[in-house]
C-alpha cells in the first residue's frame, strides 16, 4: 500500500537487509516510518535513513537488550528465517532443530520482548509474522521449515488473543518470491519463468509486494484486523490433479466398454471438487 503514511512510527524488521526483508524495510521507509533493520551480518548498503543493529534473534539475552532499548517501538516484523534443502532422513537432528529455532522460536522470543514495550505505548502496537505457504501444504525436503511455519500461524492466532486489545498480531503467508537467490530454488531464468507460469497471476511475488502487505497490516486501515493470516501467493497453487487429468484425457481410451461420448467413464468418475 504505497500511499500509506506511517510518519512518526518506529518499525523493527528482523532479517531486514536482503531479499524479502529488504523489500519490507524499503516499503516502511517509503511510507515515512523510522526503520531499524537487524541481522547477524551488517549489509553493504541499506536504503537512506534505515538504521541497523547487529543481533542474532535466536539469542534471548541479545534480543531483550536490543528491543528494550527501543522505547518508541510501534511495529515488529518477524521476517528472519529460511532453510536449506535437507530431507528429514539426511543430516543430523540438530540441523533440523536449528531450522525450527530460527523460524519459530526466534519470532516467539522477540515478540515477547516487543510486547512488553508495545503494551506500554499509548497507541499499543502491531506485530507481523512472515509465514509461508509451506506451513499450509506438504513441504518435502524442507519439512522442519514447513512445521515451523505452521506453528507460526498458531502462534499468531494465540498471541492475538493473549495480547489484545493493545497489540495486534497478524501474519503474511508468502508464496514464491523473486529475490537474488531465486536461482538456488528455481534454476536459471528459464526455470524461474516456468515456475512463474504455475502461479495464477502469472508471476512470482516481488519483495515489494510483501512489504506493501506489511505496511497495510501496520496501518490504521487494518486497525480491526488481528489474528489474521493474509495469503500473498498470487492465487495459490493449481491442484496437480487438474493437470494430470488433462494430460490423461489426451490418451486413447483403454476401456473397451467406453462409449464414444465417454459416458461410461464419466459415470465412474467422482466429482472433481470432492477430490480437491
């Protein structure tokens, strides 16, 4: 929501220095907010006027010191996260546990710290979790990540009740995003284009799309929205059975009792919506 005016607000964005996080940081800055990005490594460049603090969001003591020093905090965006591709049967258990620690435990830790500040603010405040469609569908190869993001949805809904009415808690459920690391997930330019064609809106999200959604949820326009999860996936994923059925329908009939109109096959086929 590029026209929102968040002048006078202070926003913390975890992992706000690259990729989706940088898109969120830039969107809040464009809306007039004071933005503090935090990450484990200092970036080479940030948008003008954006502050930076080096902090590991998994370190509870460091997080308490960081957030406790921002007495004018209005918004926290829990963006820090991610995962390598690692099937559950591979690697050691600690590597999988660390994925959950980063994507679920860290948001819990910093949200607790932020809530203590926000509850004392005259206008309260807002916490936004960056979720993923991986938390709503199977996530093979990144199972720990999917499980963490599913937990983040429940954490969002639970905290929205616990911390109301002064603090609103919402999530943005993000689908596929085009970032500087897209090639690691989708291959070369042809691979990215092929993946984009599977999205109903015909493209991957841009980091700015995620940023705009966060600005909206933090703005007065969303003053009555809490405990919500806003899907940001371009229309979602086309059910695989539709393409499988379309491909199969081009093959010659194999049932000798099938009529020329296909009536016999239709009679034995359940309605597609029942199998979605």
